[in-house]
């Protein structure tokens, strides 16, 4: 029997855990993560957080054990392919992409090796934690290879003589460089996503999910937006508006003490770069303030 409380699985420890916790906290869900508990009850909403290894999250959703989960698309797609191959349940609904966990799954080879394309990988041993995704890519390319499954330290495999190439996650590229490797092919671009199990939800759970989604939209939109205020010479207003990202509809107010200038207020969907601020100043703008926005609801 499904519990009445909404169950959300998130990574216990790792690259996604802090951002996940921050996201749910900013959505107004109060919880105390002290200690080593696996299940944490929210204090102000009928929600339980399950803190697990990220590898387990897709399966928990696909088996209907939890209602929602946050997971990297790389892991989600790998588990989905693996389960499909075994004829196990592999359905889920992607509710939204999130604004963290950006990385790419790439094939990398020795930095001194010539690389001209996927055909150069023919017959090579490729070490990876993502055998299904590598196989899908290599099948698409029509290139044969032998997989070497490793759960960690994949980048060390070529030096250790375990493989000729690797396929692992890359963000800055520092780990590849430190191991004398170079990126050869990007096979997947990934972000963290919020997923939901398939099947029926009661009315209360469904409306709770919708509330969380609306709040999440507000939190993510607010993070990406800025409130911009400045004073501008009236005759340069059009030029100034043209420099401001998303300034179709700013509030323009007269200044009591100076009739030649106006105050301009707007919510921008992007940050304002220093270069743009310098250009605004050259046009005569002053008192330029860029403020973070905490929450938004349209
Ligand atoms: N360098 C990175 N930059 C950004 N995101 C990353 C990076 N590495 C991994 N990720 C994303 O974060 C997810 C979790 O990565 P992490 O390294 O914490 O996993 P893990 O070691 O498998 O953790 P667990 O112990 O939970 O199994 C990855 O599946 C990926 O989506
Ligand atoms: O391109 P970079 O910025 O160097 O990031 C890539 C590294 O980040 C991830 O590992 P992580 O640091 O999360 O450690 P883990 O694999 O031991 O969990 C990934 O598995 C790579 O090793
Ligand atoms: Mg893992």
C-alpha cells in the first residue's frame, strides 16, 4: 500500500546532495538532516526524504517505491537501458530539468594519441561505469569495442593497463588532464532532473506535487533573475533599455530632484555583466544596483 506521505529520494552524499537539499529547503520544506538517518520526515509538510546512493534512485522510481526523485540524466538513462534489456520496469515521468549537476559523459583517450573519430576506437577496451550508454553510442557509430566495467577511478584504467580508453563524466576536464587523457567524444550532456513514478496518485499527493513544482519554478527562476535599479538621463533611455537584458517592460519613474533623469527598475532574466554596467555608465547611468531575488510567483 502506498503511504499518504509524499516520498522523495535524493542522493545522500555526493555531487547532487547539497544542491538537492538547498532546493527543497528553498521550496519551504523544513527538515533536519543531522545524523545518519536514511528517512527524514519534513516538519511542516507530509513529505519524507529518502537519502540514498544515486545509483538506486532510478530503480526506486521505476519500481514505484518512491514518488519523486532527483537524479542525473546520465544515471537515469543508464539504469533505464539496463532495466529495459532485462525486461524490468523502466518507466518514469520527467517533471523538470534542474539548474545543477551539469556534466557530460565523454570518451577520452591518451592525450598523446592521434584521434580522428569513433572508428579509431575499433576493437579498443573502454573502461566505464556506464556500459549501456557506451554500447548505445558505439552501436550507433557501428564500431565494435570491449567494455571494462569499473565503479570508480575510471580515469586511472589506461595507465593501469586495464583499458585503452575510458568513458566517464567530465565537468571542468581537470580529472582527465591530471590523468594524461584528452576528451575525444561527448556521448551525453546531462543535468539533474526531477522525476516521478508512473501510476495513480491520490488527490492530496497530486496537489502537493503541483505545489512543489510551482515553488521549484519560482526558486529556479528567482536564482536566474536579478532586480536592476538605476538612474538614467531621460534622453538616453532607449539606448539604456537596449543594453539591459529582458528590459521590454521596465518601470520608469521621475526623479523629484532632477527633471533631466529618471529611475529605471526592472526584473532581468539574466545577470548583468560588469561590461554592460560599464557601458551603462558611459551612457550616463548612475546608482546602478543589481539585487538578487529570493522568490518569484507569476
Ligand atoms: N564533475 C561533475 N560536475 C557536475 N556534476 C557531476 C560531476 N560529476 C558527477 N556529476 C553529477 O552528479 C551525479 C552524482 O555524482 P557523484 O560523483 O556524487 O556520484 P557517485 O560517486 O556515484 O555517488 P553515490 O555514492 O551516491 O553513488 C552524477 O551522476 C552526475 O549526474
Ligand atoms: O571534469 P572534472 O571537473 O574533473 O570532473 C570529473 C570528475 O567528477 C566526477 O567524480 P567526483 O569528483 O564526483 O568523484 P567520484 O567519482 O569519486 O564520486 C567524475 O566521476 C569525474 O571523475
Ligand atoms: Mg553512484
